[in-house]
C-alpha cells in the first residue's frame, strides 16, 4: 500500500532519526511511501545546533519534507540546563526552519501536550496555550518558529508516546524493564501514580502525519490515542499483557506523591480530543488499549514476559 503515487519521488530529511518518533517515520515511510528517498540523521550524524550542514541539507531536500524529530525531551534536564535546552529545542528548530526557507521544503514538527496547562478538558486546537514548565515554554517557542516560517508547515500537539523498543524513554519504556527487574528480585508490591494521559503509538503518529502530508493538510492539529488512562491503570494492563499480574501487586497512589519531587511541572490530567482530525475525516488514531497490545506483542518484549503461573 502506498499513500502516494509510486512515480512521486520526494526527499524526506529526518532529524533525530534514532529516537522514538524518528524511527517510526523511517519505518512508515518505507511501508507507505516507498518511492520517497529518506535521509535519516541521528544526533551523532547531525546535531541540529550545528549550522555548518544547513546549505548542503537544503540542496538535498529541495521541494521535499523535513520531519524535525530531533529535540531534548527530558523535562528535568530542561529545568536544570535551560541554556543547553534552548540551544537544542529553539536554536535547532531555527536551523531546520532555515533549511526549509532555502529549499522550499515543508516541516513536520511534533509538539508536546505540555504547551497546555491541563485546566481545560478535553484539549482541542482552540485551547489556550499555557506551558507550566521550561520544557513546554521552549517547545512553544520552537513551534512559533515553524509556523512563522511557512503556513504550509504541519504541527501535531500530542499526548505522550509509546514506541521505539529500546529507544522508548517515556513511561512504558521505563516501567517495563523496571518492574520486570523488581519481580526478578522478589519484590511483591510497587506503587504507581494516577496521573491521567493518553499513550499514543509512534507508528500511528507517523502514519497520520503521512496521510496529512499526502492530502496537503497544513497548520496545527492536536493528536492522541482514543480514550484516557491513569498511569496505574496502564501499568495494570501492561502487567496483564506481559504475564505479571500474579507476580506483583500494583498499588494505586495519588499522583501528588510523586509530583512534588519533579522539577518539570506536569498537569494531573491532560486529555486531547482530535477535533480537527475528526472533522476532516483523517483521524487514524486507535484506542490506547489496541495500540499498547500491538506494541507489547512485538518480539522485543519477549525478554520481559513470564510464563503463566501454575
């Protein structure tokens, strides 16, 4: 299956291609846009703060598409190393915008739900922007650069990701090996908070972006999986899928027990409704349960499964 005519050969430049979302774009472009030529650059291949390769990248991607997935997503580090974070998130995005300006390429920019304060629910494209953290403020500044560079650019303001297997640095990627290790060590209980979110599969995000690119959609969309879930409920479902349920008790704990120690402030509940995707008939997101089950069914997670108890 191809979302694009097979004769259409576009160049796609991907920053942060070794990260969670960058990997998903590489995979989905190969599957759904096989005629495209991809230059997938990891951070070691191009640190987006480096201006030296701008002209060369611009010549290569002329008239194509830039997926700007290279960023700093560690909220705590953004709080303690704000200047470095600004250089990467804002300065790096300015360099990408310069490439787009020189080449006529369109930018796809993945935005964080943390540009919102979580006070309005559900979040839609009409919700007022009010970041509560340095990370959210920097991401908003970067988005402003993208949108001011060209009205043809595309921004997804998104809930938290899952995906990327060993590159998964978000909740699922952390909790799976952590609890597996606790079980192997003989621990019988583990406390999990009840902050609400929408775990959204990176493969679904990339496919939705490809569809919108194929249809020449522009501007800002909010995007998340369907449904909402607390971290505790999500962890209970992970335990069921990986065969842990009878091996450890997951204790429901108010999120405030954990949030007081966080440097980057996160809302207790951030729930998105894909209003514009819905209205335009281009919402490819799935219920979070379906996406999670597909993700954890992958062979990478075999190392974390336990056989059924007898």
